[in-house]
């Protein structure tokens, strides 16, 4: 674990009941530093400007982790584009503005690798931002996330704040969404393989050819990266970023094919049958891998191997499957 320079801080984790926010909370609690502030969505609607300002005025946090967002899969992004762009812009603008207004010393904004152009050269460097057309399926969400980075940079430039941004690759781990309709590939496959094993099914069918390559980061590794980044002095952070390209990618720097992923998940779950590929289903982009050299230069690399992380996530799924968000 990275040493955390957060002792004596009042740390607000926005979105602490989400997958990422909960992991940050676990990581901060494990380090036993600072006083941690949280509010549920019901207690504080982050799209409500006045309520957010009141909260900052009353609680006076010194550090903020901004992990609250309206998040969803392709279908939800397609059906509710106005909600995705509006709510995310409001959450970011409200928190970042209130953080400046009430003297927050350091803030970390969480975005996503969907900020990068659809055809960005691989592995994707931070410099690829705004060099091409975005993936149309989640463009409104991506635009809101780009705006979050630019809000941080603009406040830094105009007001001298220390607001940072981290852009994670695909995440997996405890707290993931295991909904069969709307989940990402890892929870969807874990659930599918588990069901096939339980029912004694002879085969599991995976969408597409199995050849696309993807990168996956365990959410507890991400939380460790967040806390590491927040512990760095401002000079160190700025030495490896630029005022108008201040965000940092977070990933493992390694990708796997969907076939390798499915085989590993089958193994972890203990499924003995056949894995088939439905080649009539779309593959999506052939490769998506982040260049993580900036984060490595800042002193952090991922530790959890994919098999180990998958085994841990499957154990979590078995323990929590009756209470999952499905
Ligand atoms: N999961 C991934 O694979 C992944 C990958 C890359 C980047 N990220 C980024 O990480 C961040 C967090 O994602 P996540 O996966 O943790 O999402 P999540 O599990 O959906 O958590 C988001 C949290 O934000 C809260 N929230 C949403 N709107 C709110 C509002 N108006 N007021 C107060 N709270 C609100 C949600 O509360 P309710 O549920 O009560 O609404 C939820 O607790 C996002 O910026 C996302 O882009 C995630």
C-alpha cells in the first residue's frame, strides 16, 4: 500500500456507495487516516447546486475524491443521453466549484477511458484527448467527463487550485453490477459461467469472435492508485503532467483477448464444459489499452493479477449474490 499523506485531513468521498467510491472508502479506512465524510444520494443530491454549496460550507472538507457519477451501459446511454450529460456536468461543476469556493486543498476527479477518440492509436496516451471523434454510443457521457478534466484544469490555471484527474480503464471487482442486461463483460461472464456450472449446462456461448483485446483493472488497485496520487506533492504531480493535459491514465498496461478472459473465468468458476463464440454478434473495437507510463512515472503500478482478481471477484459474487444490484 502507498503511504498516505492524508493524516489530519477531512476527506469527502463523493459516490461512496458506488463500486469505485466504496473501494476508495475501504482503502482509506484501511490506512486509518483522516476523518472521512460521506453522504448518500438521498441525503445529498449532487446535481443540486445550493445543497452542494451548503454541504461544503458546513463540513469544510480539505480533500475530495469525486467518484459520484451517473454511470450505465450502452443501452442506458442510448436511451437517456440527456440525463447522462446533464447529471454528470452538474455533479462535476457543483463539486469542483464548491471545492474551490470553500478552500479544498486537493481534489481527484474520476473519469473514464471513453474520453478518448474511437480510433486513438494504441496504447492510448493522455495526449490523445481531443484529437479525434468519440465513440458515438456514449458521446454525451464522454463529453461530460472531458468537461470534468477541463473544469479541474481551468480552476487550477485561474485560481491556483490543486485539482487532479484519473482516467481508469475497464474496472472489475467487489460491488460490480452483475445485471445480465446491462453489465460489463467480467460480471456478465462470471454470472453466465456460474449459472452454466450450477445447471450442468454443456456449453457457454460468448458474444463475438473472442479476438478483441481489452484491459481490466481491479477496483481495489484503482482505489490504491487514487490514494497514491492524492498523496503526492503538487510539484511531483505537475512534473509529470501539463496544465492543459493534466489527467492520468489508470490501468495495468496489459490486455487480454476475450477468449483468454472467458477461458480464465471458466477455470476460476470451475466450469468443465465447452466455450463457444457467437461470431454473428458484434466484436466492437479490436483493441483498447491505456498507456500507463505517466502513472508509472508518478510511482504507481497495478499489483493484482487477472486470475487472482477474478477469483476474488467470484468469491465476492458467491457471498453477495442474494443482495446484488440486478
Ligand atoms: N465501473 C467501471 O468499470 C469504471 C471504469 C472506468 C471509470 N469509471 C468511473 O468511476 C466513477 C464511478 O463509477 P462507478 O462504477 O463506481 O459507478 P457507480 O457504481 O454507479 O457509483 C456511482 C455513485 O454515484 C452516486 N450518484 C450518482 N448520481 C448522484 C447524484 N446526483 N447525487 C449523489 N450521488 C450520486 C450513485 O448513487 P446512486 O446509485 O444512489 O444513484 C453511486 O453511489 C465514474 O466516474 C466512472 O466513469 C468506472
